[in-house]
C-alpha cells in the first residue's frame, strides 16, 4: 500500500509541475472514525483539463508519456477526486486507507 501511494503521489506531483506549471501539495492524516489513512491534495493554477474522459483514457497523453498517469494513479488509491476547468487549474485529492 505504501508503494501504491508513493507511486500515485509521484505521478500526480509530476503532473502538477509539468502540466500545471507548479502548485501545492498538502499531506494529511485522516480518521473517519472507522479507519485511518493518508490524504494528499495536489493543486495548481494551470490550464486545467479540458476533457476529463479523454484524460482518463489509458494510452492518451497530452505530452510525451505513456498515458497512464491519471488513470494509473486513480487505480492505485482508494479514493480519487478531481476538480478542474479549462483555464481554472486542477485540484486532485487522493486517499489511501490503512489496512
């Protein structure tokens, strides 16, 4: 689980830098009363993602990568939430619960 979270975080941090022009990362411990975990929020003020469905398609890339970044990161965590709009930046929140 640690490897999955670190891999997802690495990819999302890279996307924040490369596609978002930089931004912020906030890491916090979460406890919902039943379980504990780690939540990470990646935010940028970049161009946003115009077509989320396309961005989550395996193999699609707007750069020179393999096209597994967003979809791969989403598969590696327990919860994945994205807020984005063209010209408004992107905020991605991921949570990995302890087992």
